[in-house]
C-alpha cells in the first residue's frame, strides 16, 4: 500500500572526515553496494510519496546513485549540520504530513523496522519518534535522555555529554519519524550551540519535548541495524553484518557454506539447492549458480552464470562467463569475459580463455590460451596449445570443428580454421586452414645423429686435461 502522506529524507551531504578519504562517505561501500544505495533500497518498499536525498559533497556522483533508484536530490551547500540539511529539504517536501529521516551512513536499517517506527508514530500522534538502540559501547553516538518510560526529553551529542551522562547506553540512530508541521517551528528555534557551529537536527528534539509535544523512542530489536559508518572500522563491521545476512539467506535456501566467515557474497548472487561453497570463495556481481554445484576454495566468480552440477576446482577466476551443466574447470583456470562452456566441457589447470565457446564434452585439460576461438563438441586441445589471436593491430578468430585433436604445444595463427575430425601434429605452427579429417603438420623434421653425444664428451674431456 502506498504511503501518500509520507516522505523520506536521506541526509547524504557530509564529507565523512573521519574516513580520511577522497570519496564522499555515502559512496563508500558495505555489503556490496554504496551506503546511500543500501538506505534507499531499505526505504523503497515503504512506497513513500517522495524520496529526497540531501546531497553536498560529490553531489553529482551521489545523485547518479540516487536518481535511478527513484529519489530526487536537493543540494546543501555548505553543509551546516543535520538540522540545516533538513531545512534545505523543506521546500521539496511540500505538503507531506510525515517524514522518515535517515542518515546516509547507517545502511543496515531494515524495511520492517521503518514500518514499525511509522506505525508507532502514527498511532501515538507523536511529533517525533526516534529509533534508538542499546549498545554495549555507545561511544561516538548521540545519547537519548528519557523523561519517562517511553518519552524523550533530549538527545545529547557525544561531544556535549556531561560526566554523569556518559554511562547512558541508549543511542540515537539518527533515524526518526517527524510530523513535519511540528518539526519546522522547532527547527527554526535551534541554534548552532556547539563547537562546529552547526545546526543539529537532534536539538529540535529537545525543543519539541520542552514544548510538551509527544516525543517517543522506539528501541530497535536488533541493535546492529542502526550502526553508523563514520570510520573505516565502522565500515568493516557493517560490511561483516551484511555479508553474514547474505550467507544466512543462502544457507536457509539450501546452500552449504563451509567456514562461512571466509566467504564473500554480493547481494544479487543466487545459488541453487545442495550447492556447496568451500572456504575463501568470492561470488560477486550478478553471479548466478545452479543446483548441486561445488565451488572450491580460493575461487572468484564475477558476473557469471553456472547451470546445475558444475564443479569449480580450487583457485579459478571466472569473469562474465557462462558454464553449462556438468562442466568442470580448474584448478587454476582463468575464464575471462565472453567464455561459454557447453554441457560437460572440461577446462583444466593453467588454461586461460577469452571470448571463446567450447563445445559439448570438449576438453582443454592444461596450459593453454584460447582467445576469440570456437571449439566444436568432443574436441581435445593438447597441453600448451596457443591461439595467436592478435597480430599487434587486430584480433582474429580461430574456428576448430568437432572431434578435432590438437597435438600438444601447437600454435594456431589466426585467422585459421580446422575442419571436423582433423588432426594437428604436436609442436605445429599452423598458419593455413586444415580441412576436415586431414592431418596438419608444420614443424621441422627430426634429425638423429648416431654416437654424436659420446664423441662430443670425449672431445670436451681431452680439452680439459690439456688445460691442467
Ligand atoms: C549523527 C547524530 C547522532 C547519532 C548518529 C547516528 C546529529 C547531530 N548527530 O551523528 O546523534 O547518534 O548520527 O549514526 O545528527 N549530513 C548532511 N549534512 C550536514 C551534516 C551531515 O547531509 O551538514 C549527513 C551526513 O552525510 C550523514 C548524516 O547526515 O549521512 C549524519 O551525519 P554524521 O556526520 O555522520 O553524524 P554523526 O556524527 O554520525
Ligand atoms: Mg554518522
């Protein structure tokens, strides 16, 4: 159901000084996406009338992430604090009744928690409802001062805590629901009374409470959801939670993950039932894995599609490739962009492929480079085969038919075609097409000189005696 009286405001203008980075804070990544994208995705199911992202530092880059996700951006220049950011968004908010306000640097927030916050706010008719959390280590966060069981009197920033307030461990998540008609006059009274001379949105909470308005606190059930990313250590901690959630969801759907803490999986990755993922594997981008696959240790798969029953032996790197069912690759195979292995094909160790189709049941067992090549079904490519696809200016294709046998250590100088059922003698440098069922042989003839070696040894030892 759409929430026509609701707007979302994401505060994302800050630089993120504590990250010590040339990249604006909300563009840093956790769980495989930019922080601001994670927040936008959590908000999307609320179906708010409007979503506004307040941008400032690297506004263009932040806008490029936010707009495709349906948000509108407003520019805050300079950045005079979270309260000022909210004022900048006022005009764009128009006549929305409620706003859920979120910082762009707390990406673990879940939709369900936001729905619950909104429900509490609406049913109490509150002026503000603050999402809080109880943390074992509250340092770095604003603290919540309560005046009764669920009513708040103020939020005090860490830098302004009195000695006796330091032990308060209920923190402000900086995620709030406001009734906008009440917020604007309160915000107008806020002064920049802090060492940064900024307008703090948190101070509007004390103004509302002092006026006798209802200000509620709702404690997040899972305190990890509110973790903010102010430092590199925060980013690592938050990334860890996202990765764990992703692994858990795959495990819940029937995937085995061994030593799960060592496995990194991006959010859009899918895997089928009874697939096994061994330790230290990375599954990245839009990778899709079928059922009953095994991905062994140290392999990295990026934007690739694997059908059912595929085996990836240890230490393979697979990028933008397609592996049909019952394919086996590795160990130590490198499949580059545009590799397509048809059913039952086998690519072994120290094989590199690029823009190459390998037919059903074909084998490339060892030490080979195939680029811009087409290999027919059941063909065998011997160890050390190289397609010379590049002449220094252009790339050229190599086409090999089905049931072909390429002898070891052959170079195939493209463009070149080898017909079905042909043989290439080991050690050949093939520069011309070889028709079907023919033998292609292109190497110097062997010369054997009887007793040459023993004669040479005698000469050498005689010369050595003379020198003594
Ligand atoms: C803020 C809260 C703090 C809370 C914590 C939770 C204030 C004053 N403090 O502190 O109570 O415990 O979040 O994570 O709000 N931003 C702007 N414009 C600005 C300043 C900031 O858009 O002028 C944005 C930032 O890009 C960021 C968010 O607001 O996404 C929060 O700012 P940040 O500097 O991270 O505030 P904290 O110190 O974390
Ligand atoms: Mg922060």
